[in-house]
């Protein structure tokens, strides 16, 4: 996007100065997105990953590769980071999040998807992701900060709300 965040008001803030600047429920494919996030639910529990380098619990997601659609990136990132295998059409596009990694940092736009699963798949740790958890929103998370920007977004886009 080329913009830099000046520290002005945000919808939500999180660890290390991350901020959610806007959420727009625009149609899928409107413009471009640098990253994707997936809010996947199993009953009342939200799937979170513990990213090794940041020691933070966050939504699965990541960079959109060149030539890749955001939907394909969401399916790929979900599988790579959590072992969850979902069909592309099982995820609902929710909108675009505009985020900044901190004051004076670049502003990025990401595509946000949501969905539910009846049968959570098995998880095997990777170089990037140490653990996953189906979080009820209440229980203390083991070892690491909670990325509250992500959980704010997940609550916004939860199916049936």
C-alpha cells in the first residue's frame, strides 16, 4: 500500500504495537492483498497457532505468493500451519483487514476468511509453528502472548454472527 501508520486511533491493538486500522466487508477479489488470515471454528473454539519466532498465539495465515489467489493462499496456509485440510469453497470470504505492525511501520492489506470444521485434523509441529490450540476464548494460553488483533478479527467474522 505504500502507507506508513502514524499511530492514530485503531480498531484494535496487539502485542509489539500491531494495530488493526480498518476492516472492510468488500467483495472478494476487490483489489490486492499481501497476506491472508483464516478464522476456523470447531464449535465454540477458535483455531490458533503459536508461531515460534514471535512466541505469539495468532490466526493461521501468511503471505500470498505471486500468481496465487487469496483463497488458494488461505487453504495452503491453513494446511501448512495447522494440518487442517479444507476445500476452498468451505471457507467464506469475510473482507479485508488493514493492519500496521506498529507506529511508523508499513500499512498492509490482508484477506480474511472464516469457516467451521466438524473434524479437526492432526497437527505436526513445523519450523514455523510450534503448536496449535482450539481456544475457547477464556482459557489461559500456554507460553506466549495472544495476538488480540487476530482474535478481534475472528470475533468480527465468526460464522453466524
